């Protein structure tokens, strides 16, 4: 049998909140057992049902700033007035153990990651394994309905998120893949196909 090398993917997905991204990510993690979710730190309060250490590490402003100073984040950004950051150790550990790492981050974070990776040698595992996808709702109106249906945010918060979503949606061209999330099943098929195809790309890119 041919020994195939283990190659990890760094899968970055961005979507305006309410875009259906959380469900899509959960399905990916349920199907691809070698994939780990990068649990971010945030200064926002937990929503109903969110678990500290699973959905996010919910930390204070002071704690967040301390971690920024300690260079613990590979990227961090302020979204909807709250701070969010990806822990360097999550990605390093994932890659060290031969796993794929899934990151759900905003457009600013994704652009920071792209910029950092572009300074690494082309042979770097992180750079090689990087793939990004933008998941867009079919329209702002659909997004507004979804956010209201979800019922987790106050009206003013929803309006702020919609404003932000319009800004984010202008940046889909920065991503390698675009998924318009009209029907969840079709979107999931697209996302899983991307993961499978990208693994095959990595296999081919041997030294
Ligand atoms: P939410 O508060 O709805 O969970 O997330 C709000 C936004 O923050 C989403 O667009 C999400 O992708 C983004 N986000 C979550 N974690 C991170 C992170 O670690 N870094 C960055 N830059 N954005 C994040």
C-alpha cells in the first residue's frame, strides 16, 4: 500500500451572523472526525445555550488585552463592538496532531490570516493547507428574517448586525470559494466537497 502523507487543512469560513454558518460547521465536524474546531476567545456575553470552552472562551476585556500583549492570538478583530481572537495554540496543536483545523472568523480576521500566511515560505504547512470560503445569505432580507426567527438578539442588535453584514458581503471576492446559502443541504454538499477536493490538492502538492 502507498503511504500517503498526512496533510492538514486550515479551513477558514466567514459569513455574516445568521448566515447558517454554525450549522454548516457543526455538520463538517460531525462528518470529518479528523477536524477540530478552533474555539475563539470573545469579550461578548454568552447567548442562551452557549458553553464556555466549547463555543467560545468568554473572557473579560482585560483578559483579552493581556492575551493580545502575550501574542496568544494569530489574529484578532472587533466585530459588532466586541473583541474576538483565534488562539495560536489551537492551530499549532491541531496541525501537530495531523488534524484539520476549522476556523469560523470574520472578514477582518480572514484577511489578517491571509496576510500572515503570505509572508511564510510556500512550503509551510499552514500556508499550503489554507483554504477559505465565504458563506453568503441569498439576500439581506433573508438574513433579516433569519436573525429575527433565531430570536437570540434584540432588534437594535439585529439592525447593527445587518449593517455589518452588508459591509462583509462586499468582501466575498477575497475568498477562494463562495457558497450562497439558499438551501442548507446543498450548501453543506458544497462545503464538504471543498474539504474533500482540497485534501486531494494537498496530496498532489508533494515536495
Ligand atoms: P457571533 O458573536 O455571532 O458568534 O460572531 C460574530 C462574528 O465574529 C462572526 O462573523 C464570527 O465569524 C466572528 N468571529 C468569531 N470568532 C472570531 C475570531 O476568533 N476572530 C475573528 N476575527 N472573528 C471571529
